[in-house]
């Protein structure tokens, strides 16, 4: 398990949600109170397809994500991504992500080219 405050995360889009991703399990005690933490489960065939997001995943753990927004779960307690994770190629620490203006990211085409930078 990793300390959320010390880990470097990949910035990814989970459908319309701009989130931080790590392939490690996050120690929930280290997650800042402003963020939501979820686990990502990959497909049973091991092809690395993110097929389910939920508060805790035991089997087929693909990684963990942090989000500024609560991701809405279905009645069974899971969120099922419509598309695979979209990796931006950018990395952030939690404190940088908290300063990042993510409002509107993912709502329109081409946001990855906008040069997202944390607000200082």
C-alpha cells in the first residue's frame, strides 16, 4: 500500500471524471478528506481493461484512483466505465491535483491539449 500524499499519480480520464491513478493500492488513512478513493478492477481475461470501479476491490485489482468528485455507483455498489481509462501522460502529486482546476475537463473535445497546469 502506498501513502496517497507521497505517491506520484498518473492523470487519467475515467469517462468524464478527471482522476488520479496508481497501479498500487492506496492506504485509505492517507487520503485527504477532500478526495474520494476507489479501486479499479480489470477484466477476468487479464487484458488490462478497466471494467469496474468500486470502493474496494479484492480480486483483479488494476489500480486505485482519487477523485475530487464522488463517482456515482449503481445499486450493486459499482461504477462500470463506458470506455477504458484515458491516460493523459501527465503525472501529479495529490497536492498538485487539489490545486488543478479540473472543472470542465472531459466535457469538451481536446482538453488534453490545453496544457493543464495546477493553479498557483
